[in-house]
C-alpha cells in the first residue's frame, strides 16, 4: 500500500551551514525553497544541553494534547499536566505529545526564567510570532498541512522524517475550503483532507501528480519550511524539537495559494467574531 512518502522525488533537500547573518536565509525565503541547516547547537549555544532530561528536570508542568481516534495529534485540545505525569506518559502509555510555548504568544507563567530563547539573526523581531517546544514519545505524526508563517524546526533529540510539497501544488493537496463553516470552526482550513498513512488516490486523483521533497531531520539540524509549504512530519523514536514561527511574506505570496485561502479564512473568522458579539449584545439587551 502506498503512503505519502512514495510521492517523493529523488532530489534531496539542500543542506547549508546555519546562517549567522541577518540576510542568511533571504535567498530561500524569496524563492520559498526549503533548506536544511547544519550546526544548530554551535550557532545557538543556549540549546547545547537541551534534551528530554533537561526539560524533565526544568519544567514544573507542560501543555500536552492526546491522540485523536485516528492516532493523529490535531493541535486542537490541550491540557496542562505536572511534569512527573508527562514523564509517565513518555515511559508507559505514550498517549500524549507536548507543545509548550517558550517565547512569544501563549507562554505560561510556569515557564522557568532560565529557559531563554534567543532569535537567530535571520528571524526578524518584528515578524516573530512564537517559539514552541515539542516533546514526543515516538511515532507521533502531524497532519498534512501548511502554515501562514515561515517555520524553522530544530531537532534537539531524536529524528523526524518529513515530506514537503511546494505551494504551487496546493491543488493536489485537497485542502478544506475557507468557505466551509465546519472547517472554519474546527480550524481545519490549513489542513489537507488526505490520510497520510494510506492516501486514497481514487478519491484524491490529483494527489498522485504531486512531487514532494523528502528527508530526515537529524539531531543538531534545523529545517526551514517556507510559508505555504505543505508538510507532513513523523518522528521515529523519543524526540525533542524547538521551532520558530515568523511572518515575512510578500504581497505576491498572499495573492497565491494556499496563503490566499488563509487570508480569506482570517476575514471569515473576523466576520464570525463580529456576529458573535452582535448576538451577545442582543441577548444581553
């Protein structure tokens, strides 16, 4: 049975040393080209002792999500649990995946002050959104989706396998419609309808025409994923990674798929929010 990785071309993802200059990624950003960066720990010394044991001993609690019925983590519902309880998940049940903001939006009051995240030189402070810590017991996988921001995923323990599809292949990815109220309410507009483990090519015939870039993200490496790039990522064993999300899109990017759908989604959510406020005012009158 075919899986999503069967759509990968033989072409490898380019690998470069971790840039230390402000414009060190500009060529890849402008071309919306993924790239692997070597030397994370050397370029960002604060990550040198960051592994599972470090965070297990440093954090009092952590924000996790449970697997859904399809075995996927959907980034929808979260709960905060004590770190010893999460360690039990990691060692025994494996039913939990941690996503803890370290800088930017959503940082917990519980986060120790000594966990200090600096931005790489090429991530502009003005466009920075959030840096997240991810910890998984293994075999954890994402949905096939895109982000409206650029993303840099740094592997600090373990390894992850990835496949990427360029924004111009969005028609082959079968995204949810930004005009679907259900997709909007469930925050599924950035997701594909495709089951990555066993894609149904009879239901999604254009998917077979897609050409992906695949590879392994190894410990000490980072993967730059440009905004609008469709990606599916799965971990092999116990894994720890930290990412950065930042906004640095051109008008041309927003006028093309899939970011155009995201822009429509944001406007639709704004309208829904306004309607909720009007309904609340009317019911309170």
